C-alpha cells in the first residue's frame, strides 16, 4: 500500500468552550479518492478547516508527506499543494471566468497561466465557451466547475472539496463527480466531503463516516454503500 500523503491524527478542536471534533483521524494516500461523509453539523467543514489551516487544533496533528504541518499557515500549505475547493463555491461573481481562474494561481507568470488555461478549456469546454462571461452569470453547475477549475490552477497534490454537489441537480452532480474521477485518474488524490452519499461512495476508494465530531465507520466505498446502517442514515433509504 502506498504511503500516506495526508494524515490527520486525533484531531480535537472547536469554536467555543466545547469541542466540535473529538479526536478525528483519517488518511489519504497517493492515488486515492477518499470520501468523508456526514450529516449537517457533523464537523466535515471543520475537519477541512483543520487540514487547510483555517481552523487551529487543540490536540492532535496534521501530517503532510511525513512532516507535521499543524503549525503552518494556510498559504504555506497551499504552496505545498494542499488545496481546498471551499463550500458554496465562492467564485468571484463580478470577475470573468478567465479572471476567476487567474485568481486561483500563485504564479503570476502569464505564459504559464496561458498553458494552464488551455488545459482548463480542454477539461471544461463549457468554461472555455464562457471565458469572458462574469462568474455570477453562470449556472450553479458551471460555477461549481469553475470553483474546481480554479482549485486545479493551484496544481494540487491533493484536492479537497467541501460538498461540491450541494444544491445541484442529479445530472449535474453526476457530471461533477465524473470530472473528479478524471482528475483522480490523471494522478491527483481527492478528499471529497459530502452529505449526499450515494454518488460520493460510488466513486470513493475508501470512505469515513463522521457523526458529531467522531469517525463512526470506515471502509471501502462499496462496503459502506452496502451497509444497511449507512444506507438508512445517509442515503435516505429504509
Ligand atoms: N465558526 C463557527 N463558530 C461556532 N460554531 C461553529 C462554527 N463553525 C461551525 N460551528 C459548529 O460546529 C459544528 C460542526 O460544524 P461544521 O464543521 O460546519 O459541520 P458540517 O460541515 O459537517 O455541516 C456545528 O455544530 C456548527 O454549528
Ligand atoms: Mg459543511
């Protein structure tokens, strides 16, 4: 088995006097799509916050490529390829598609950016067609694609996504998840946080279930898909 690219070890944190995460551990290895599943308020976004350095730890650590990066700022983690595509898409409504993408790069080299943009138009032809359009005029699905494309401009070694399917129609969700599979197949590991479990588990190599700040289940995507308990609690089936 490949070495861990990212390890969260016994993460404990919260916002007020009470902890929200009660010792969360998870691992992402090279080549994997890992899904972190959990209902509203389970602590998924907080976990991504801890991994990306937005939320500090009270206990535990974040290990990236074998090094403890718990004390590192978000920008330093970004430069090392730990990239988060945040919830609610957060694109710039008043910038064009192209400007949104340029804003996603650290390198201000126009030549390099041009090459990266060409790659983006190949992967997301619809964004190429809309490159001069303002972000705010895109559909929800297109905005999500733009958010993913922008994250890719940062050349992630790990792409983390916070509920990319939220509020999108099933067909669009399928398309977004297909893109994630393609990105993974091209060599980028993915940590996918989702509430919408079915498709997320279908594409996951491994998955964790988070409930009130604790990992309550883990297994392969297909193991969790087959679990009655998971089906009832997270797939809305009975
Ligand atoms: N900035 C914050 N300040 C105070 N409490 C917060 C903050 N963000 C999240 N929480 C609380 O932490 C818990 C976990 O939230 P979150 O990580 O956003 O869960 P999820 O992403 O799984 O819905 C919730 O009870 C939420 O109300
Ligand atoms: Mg969340």
